[in-house]
């Protein structure tokens, strides 16, 4: 009987088994020597166990990888934005890392059972992340905090796991205790990360920009802007350092070397603009201005990109700059080397220096507004540029920069997909008295002339699709059905919205009765930022969505809860709600001069009876005035 345990026979073939105990030091040598023997098979039980566990570990890793891919696809189906998917996966990954770290700290060993439990924890992390992302996206969409409901659902899911598996912590068997320990650690780690860390991360990534009055941005915009700014910063520093060295070391006329340095610097600044292919650039110079004759170049100032845009026009200029540019760690030394003048030292104090530059053939580049405008409104000109033009008997060349305020608005560091157009205006001769005889008078008249020309340029360039990207970005990361509704409405009515803009004054005070998500208010105030809009939206959820748009922080737009607005001072009444608005609720005062009806034509007769005359009567638009 004893030998039967070591000898087996099948079809006349006998197998004899024997057990050999060797030390760990001798194991490899013994296995190697047995391998040389014919008809002898050596089975190393320790190696077999290690191989089995290794295969199990590899299979588990494959399972995690496949599951992670499946989770990413599921999250994409849920949220439809790669940015939301990336943010949603972060707490899932962190939960796994924290769970593994706590297990290592308490020396909890993984076994086949606890590995299976880890998949359960992974699933909980996915569920918690989806619940919390949905809650935060809902809050981002409407501005209303509804996290309590979602947190209750998460807590109930965690409680069932704790009661069902966590109770095994009291079991005596080590394997059962291991299962319970892993599940408890994983569930509590997932709860802490989901409830505390994840909302903070989400708010930093999505809420903060909107609260500061900045547009939401996509991942591509963020990455591309980062690359462009890195290129600008590193390239600027290298060019500044290398250029200064070469100007000092290379032989030849100093001014010729400086002219080449300015040209290279202008080319580099232009290349920064061209580092983003999604931004279209155009220079219009109908009068073929060459800047060979020194002049004072003036331009509107709305963006950090304005200096770069001037580089597309000419390099033979000396800028009057503020202290930030003059002392910049990137271009400061190069700016000083090229003879730029800091306006903080006073225009009068720089007359001799600037006269020398003019005599060398350079033009003077000045932003007469003094500081960047936050919108497309040309502000009041300061007198410094025109004082210098009179002092040096120089012509004035206006340069109109359009699109920079949308490409990089003041206070923002994201390069948006917009169009930059630089128009070189007609030279205003120093002897041209049509703009006045002294610099004070010329300041006012050229300021007015510049505003009129720039307004005409805006009308020419800003068609019905001009603010399309801005509008869509303002609803980015809101719930998909809302985003789709806004896009569908705009694409079907953009021509109508563009025409409405033509009927409303630039500084109008508008009362608006609407039933949308605020997209028309967005377009009206983007087109003319001086407009003031008070809008009543009968649907409370739509009203909340409109009020949560970032544009509300930048423009004067109010969304009252009540339709009673008799005390509001307004000169324009706009009705785009064709279903719920009746004549009784409409505030008609003596100040109202314009009424615009969108598809709500039954009101036309009511206003006609009040003395309003129809000036436009189209299929979807009626305009009345008095």
C-alpha cells in the first residue's frame, strides 16, 4: 500500500515518484543536475507556486487594465467630454493607490480572495466618481448645489458593502479577515477621496474660471496655450541673452546691428502668433504704408498680443512701454538695449532720447489708451502720443487691431481660436489741420476718428458667426442636452440674432422676456459691451442656467425671479418668449423707444395701439419704434 503512493502504471508504462528535500542553497544545483538525467522530470513545488502566483498577478493586472479601458469608455458615454473623463478617473486611480499604500503600511497581504475584493472596490470607486461628477456638473450647469442627494446615494452604497463584507472582520480565519480588511480600507478611502478631494479638484478645474468671469476652456486650448507661452518665454529669454552678446561682440556699425536685432525680434514675436495654427492672422495695408518715413504709430490696446501683432507690420519702431515690459524678466534687457522708453518716467523727460531715435529713422509706437481695454470699446486717448507728434513734427499712422480682445482677453492666459486682423490706416499728415492745430485738439479728433474707423471695421469683420466659438465655449461642460439645445438654436437663428443687433443701440438699456438659456443675451452684450440687459426667463431652471454663465461677471446682465419690472429704466423692449408672455406683464414706459418681437406677433397689434410704428416686419422678426 505504501509503494502505491509512489508508483503508478498505465498501459504498461510505469512512473516512479520520489520526494527529495534540499536546502535553498542547494536547490538550483540539484534541479540543474536532475535535468541532465534521462527520463527524469524534476518538479520544484516552490517554483511552481511562485509561477502560479505570478500568472495570477499578471492576469489580475490584465483585468485591471481592461477594466480601466472599459471604465474610460463608460465615462465618455456618460459625460461626452474627454476633460470630464480625465477628471473623473483621477479619484478612481487615487483610491487604488491609497488602498494599496494603507495595506502595505499595515502589512496586509494580498491573496486570491482579497484580489477579487479589489475589483469590487474598483467598481465602487467608479460608481462614486460617476455620482459625484454628475452632482458637480449639475451644480456647474445651474449654480444650485444638489450634492446632498448624490452623497446620500453614495453613502447607502458604501453602507451595504460595509455591512455585508465588513462584518467578516470578526471572523477567525485569516483569509476572511483579509477580505474584510481590504474592503473596509478601499470603501473608506473611496469615500474620503470622493467627498473631500474630488469636489476641490473639480472646482479648481471648472468652477474657478467662471467665478472670475473667464470663459471655460477645452483641454486642447489649455495645452496649445501652454506650448505657445513656453515657446514665447524660452525663446524670448534665449533671444534676449544671445542677441545682447552678439550685438556687443560682432564687429560693425552699432545701429545696423541694432536694426537687424529689431528685425529678428519682430520675426520671433510674429512666429509666436503663428505657433497656434487655429488662430487666423491677416494684415491689411491698402495704402502700402512702408514706415520708411518716421511717424507716430498709434493702435488700440486690448490684449497682450497687441505688441506681437505690431511686429507683423513693421520692426523699425521704438515702443513707449510700461514698467512691466521695461523690467520684464523675459524681454526686459532686450527692450532696454533697443532703446524703448518707459512712460512712467514722463513723456517730457524722454524727449531728447526719443528725438535721437526719430533722427535715426525709427517711428514711435504708442498705445494712446494707456492700458488694455477689457472689451472692444476704444477708450479715451491720452495726449502723450500727439504731444510727441507735434514736438517732432511727425505724421500719425493709426493701426487698427481687431480680434485680439477675443483671442487673449485682458486678464486671461488662454489663446482662443479667433481671427486677428491688423489694418494699417491712412497716414495723417502733421500739417493736416482737419484734425486740429494743436496736440490737445488733435487728441480728441483723432480719438473720434479712430473710434469711427474701428467701429466700421467691426461691422465689416464681425458677421453672424463671429461669436460662435465664444458662445459655445460659454456652455462648455454643462449638461449635454443643454449644450445641444444652445447649438441647435444658434445654428437655426444666427442670422436673426445678427439682424436684431443692428436694430439695438450700442448703449441700449434692454428689458428682455425670454425662454432660452441666455444665449441671446450673451450675443447682444458681446457685440456691444455697453449694453445693459435685464432678462426675465419664466422657466426657473433655464433662468438658473443663464445666470450661471461666465458672461454675467463681465457684462451688465441681470436675471430677476419676477416678471414685474415696471421700475426698471429701459429704452428697448425685446420679447423672444412666444408662449408665456402676455401684454399685461410688459413694462411700457415713456422711455421705451424700440420694441423687438421674435415670433410673438399677436403682441404687434397691442403695441401699435399704443402709438408704435412698424419699421421691420419679417417672417420671424417685427421691430416697432416711436
